[in-house]
C-alpha cells in the first residue's frame, strides 16, 4: 500500500493541479511503475463555477458548482489559491469546509483525495474517494477516480463494480472501459477483459497501454496478425512506460510466429 501511495504522490507532484491524470500498467511490469507516465485524466477540479459549453450538457462536476452554496464555492476557490502556492494543508482545510457546507460536493471530495495522496495519507485519500462516489452517483469522474485508485493499490476486485457503474453512466467512455478491462485481466477474466479493451481502443485510439494489453491477449490466443497491428500502432505514438526494446521484442516474436504458418 505504501509503495503505491509513494508513486501516486510522485505522479501528482509533477502534474499541474489544474490538469488531469492517467494510466495503469504494461503487461510485464507492476501497475504502479507506470503511474508517472501520462498524467492526463484523474482531474484536480479546483476551478469553480466553470463556464458550461452551449454545445454539450453540463457534467456532474459542473452542475455541482452551479448548485453549491456560494460559501462552499468560495472555499473551493480559496483551496485553489493555496494549491497554487503549494500550501496543501491549508487547501485541505478549505476543502473540508466546502464539504461541511455542501455534503454532496463530490467534486470537493475528489480534490481532497488527490491532496491527501500528495501528502502520502493514503487511508484518508481512499475515504475521500469513497465519499465522492457516495455523494453523487452520477459523477463519472468520481467513479473513475476511485476505480483508478483501487487499481493503483492492487485491489482489482473493488475496481470492477465501480467501473461497471461508471460505464453504465457513459457506455462509450474509453477510460472506463480501459480500467474495467485492466481490472478484469488481473482477476483472470481474460475474455471479458478483451471485450472491454477492444471497446476502449475503438473509442479512443490514443490509449496505447490498453492496446499493449490487448496485443498480449491477442498473442496468447494465437491472433498474431492482430497483435502485430496493435504493436505497430503503438510504435507510431509516444509510449512512455513501454520501452522501444519491449515493443521490438514483441514485434519480432509475433513476426516469427506468423512466418511459421
């Protein structure tokens, strides 16, 4: 648990607090070792009352800002200012006040969890992730974040129901499909894992780690040509966490198997 927490903290320390986070493991390495690669989706959503685009419906987090009492929103704004100064403890106190004022502010709970992780307070982070999900069942980000956390601390059995619930909210969401596929793979449910990984890649071809996981599954089933196509696609992208050597070795092995046919 502590090892996963330390790496999560490292990941968050090099990401922008107004950015977002991503990524589980490659086929032959520990999941935790790749968490510092592409920090793109687990959001630190401290910005308050964001403008909602007229071209799409508001997200659950945006609605929370619009519905929250002004005092709670102000606490979120104060937390953001403290984070920008790298003053995490004061930021946490403001977020605590925000959820006291607005107990269903799941967005604030997600932020609390991230800040706790940065301070290596994994237990409190987990508790905040759970509260985020409980506070708003429609908050996709909260469910994805908690599912991601469960994978990071190697509890795929807990990640599965959370990610199934996330997919129910948004069936075409690539990230949810990816994390569900990864969790199922770790539980040995490779057939269902493959289905979700395929769906993830179809909806977002940039998820190269999902493609790598799927390539290894295809290779295991003897689908060498499909696996080779996936590997060649990964080579064309930036792929931190997967070395060129690994890709070359896998590619060579697949080509050898195809030549035997």
